[in-house]
């Protein structure tokens, strides 16, 4: 996004080569445990009954959670304001305290709180259920089809400073490491 927003001394498309995908974590719709909705369809109904009143927390401004949240609004005909935070920790602290109603966020960031019953997850924003929480339905199963979002961590090498063979070996090494137990 920096390349689209700022004048940089390098070209973000031409000067970088993809090496490997290091991690890919699904996002999910998670809420404070006292929110009255029991499932995603009830959450959507509650949001429609209370337009503009529910607060959706986000990590920063314009990130993946905001973009997924805007798509969620458009897909469901709901309306709610976003409250940006300076990180996931303060966002989820406020959600646990009941100050924020819900968020679209990294499943791994709130998994422990969902498992302990301190937060509730309505749907994983992926085509398949998340292996770590197989009881949480996908967004399709919950009734909002095709709204997929994930957080991923890629590794790039600088195209001008790396030789192709070095990039290939680095990619193979990372793939091999990801397969280790």
C-alpha cells in the first residue's frame, strides 16, 4: 500500500521478487460474549435493528479488518462505525471489557479467548473451516457466501540484489522448513 500512497525510491512491483508464503491465517468475525446474537444470522439481524450503534474494532486504519468489514457491510446491508486501535492487544482488551462489540480479525489472535468462552466467533472467513476451531462455521455455511479474508505473511527478496538461483534456493528451504513438525 505504501507504493500506492507515497513516492518511494524503489518500485514495489519491479524491485521485489516473491520467495515464499510464510503463514496464512484466516480471519473471523468475533464478538464480545455479552452480544445478544448467537450466530451470524442473528448478528446481521441485530446490526440491522441497531444501524450505526454497534462498534467494530479494527487494528489500524485501512487494514485487512477494515476492508473485510466494509465488504461485510455491503454483503449484508448493515451499517456500523469502525473504531481504529493501535494494535490487536488494545482492541481485544476493550472487546473483553465490553467496550467494543465485534471485529473482523485474525483467528489466531483471539483463539484462546474464544475457546475459554470470553469471546464468541460467528464465522471463519474462508472456504473451509479452520483446523484449530472446526466447530466454527465458514462464512458460506453461516449464510454470507464468498466473503473470504485472511492475513498472510509473505517473504520477498529484492530483485536487483538477489540472483534468481538464490531466490529459488531460499524458497525451497522455506517450503522444506514449513513441512517440519
